[in-house]
C-alpha cells in the first residue's frame, strides 16, 4: 500500500483491536506518567472502566466479547463446562462457541480479518484471512492458518503463551523473563501485520498481561518486592501500544480492551470443600477427583469460577433434588452463600446471581443455577480432590474482578459511560460500517450517532 493510499484511506473505515487480557482500567488511568501512551489515547479519544460478564473468567469472557452475546448464546460458561445430561466435563475450545464471531460478520460482509491469539479459538478457522489461535493451543504449527502465516510465526519463534508454571517459583525472575519474551514476540508479529496492512479488521490479544497479574498484582497494589518488575513490564506494554498506534493509517480506529479487571488475591475459597462441610455435597468414595465422583445424595456442586449447580432430578444423571423443590433449595443455597464469611470476617460474595438474571439463549441447559461474584480478595476454586480447609493460599496473588475492565476507543464520539463487554462487538461493527441487526447483540454500540 503506497503512501498516498495510506493517507487517503480505503473505501471503508477499518478497526484494529488490541486485547490486554485482565488489565484493570485503574492501573493505566491512575499512572499517566508511567503509561503516557494510554493517557494520550484517553485524552484524544474515549476511555473508561467497563464491567465484565458473569462469570468474569477468560474462557467465558472472550467468546462473549467477540460475539456480543451472553454465555447462554455462546454456550461457553468457563474454563470447564459440563456435558448436557452428564457429569462429564470438558474444556471449551473454538468449535464450542455457538454464536457468530465478530470476524465472521466482517468476512461475510466481504472484508478481511486477521485474528491473533484470541483465547478459545483453537483450532484456527479457515474462513478468515489468517488466524493463530490463543490460550490452550498446543503449538504454533497446529494453531496457525494459512501455511505462510504459520511459517512466518515459526520463523520469529512466536510464542502462544507464557510458561505459567514459572510463576509458582518464589523468585519471579525466570517467569518475568519468559513474560517479556512472549510479549516481545507478540508485538513483533502484530507490528509485522500492521505494516502489511492488508486487513479490514485486525484483532489481536496480549494475554501475558493476565499471567503477570496473577503472580505479581499484590506486589503492585501493596508495594511488594516485585512491584518494579510489574511496572517495568507494563511500561513496555504501554510503549508497544503507542508504537502500534503510531503505525496505523488514518482510516483505522484503534480499540483497546480487557476482558475483566484484576485485584489482589487474599484467600482461595475451595467451594466444593465448603459444600461438603455444609452437607450439600458428598462423594461415592474417599478417592475422588472429578464431578463424576459425586454421590447421588448430593444436593449441589460447583465448577470454577464460582458457578453453583443444584443436583436436579431429570437434569443431572443422579439428581437428588425434585423439580418441585428446585426454587426452595436454590434459595436456601443462595442465602448460605450470601452469608459466607472469610477468615477476616468479610463477606465472600459481593452478590449471588441467579441464572435467569445472567443467561438466556439456546444453550442455557448447562448454565449454573447460581454464580457468586466475589468481593475483592476471594478467589473461588472448585476442584474435586478435596481440601481440608475452605480457605487457603496458593502461588497466585492476583485474581479476576467483574468490575474495572478496560476500554479505550480512539474516537472522541464514543461514550463509554455504563458500558460492558457486550458493547464492544456492535461498536466495532459500527466503526467499520458493517450492517447488523440491533437484536443480534446483548450490548449496543458506544458510538454517538
């Protein structure tokens, strides 16, 4: 594309979306001197904190963000979902997303989409211009399409994800070195395809931000020993965003967003241990490690993050709660969850959401009956191996939050007040002038007409 074309723009407006997984808006907005490129984007366009979704977990959030609809429509509720009519569980992948993706709408409109490292997109779609899948992809070789795209990524030693196990070490230096390497390769690839400039929609995600937050966020918020390493990493993120923004031609609007916020983690809450101690859950034997091991007299169980299910007769294979008792039993569990307190005397639940408030669509048959949105500090876990104590600690010191997700739009006509994740997809289509039906989305465009 020549200089004249870049200044003139193409026949239609374009969008470059950069995801910064798990970055809270306050982190960037409260430190303009540390993150000048984010500050410039906010002053010249629009910026604000937005809400995530129920539940605020990346495996559910990215399908919701990229389709504009709730998990009842996407069919993905979290990192682990339950098979219909079974106690078997599975990890949702790209083909499990049942709603129409943003890039499919763009492609159907005759435009081109480059998609890079979006979680829950494996295996890569072959109906878009190019795609490399993100989180949970086994390798670049199997995650990238077409061949020339894969070959380029392999030639630069592109990394799909950081080695999160390194974050478990007390010394975070090896983890942070790996995080920087992953971020650098992601930026190198993004920059290459920004320069190639043959797309109408560029949709790429930096997920390493979420990884760093999980292991260093408490250091940032409470002046821990790794605070400077945390800020150094984010200075690089801000620098890369500024450099990518400067590279864009005038016909492209830059949109930057996170899928949820982040906060300090004080306690891990082992929800199934709590259910067991309170008489809601039991197992067929002492040797248990999965949902399929629960006993037939169990009245409830939990899956991450904070999803609670009534063991309902006619829905679960060994359901013990009669249909006519469902509302009363659910209300009883909801009240007990609302009353649950941590070791510090604080309520674990900021609120408890019933399924009808959060989920609607053709795939609500595996929806949780209740979802706990925790207060900051309480990270909800739901393993089935059993823990002696309900409350504990682990290697992570940061956790997701429903509030304080991030949205920047390089357009002063955007109104981000009272926005949430569902508004992003229709906003991008509006910016690109791609037609859609208002009823297609749970959100609405943030561009003022």
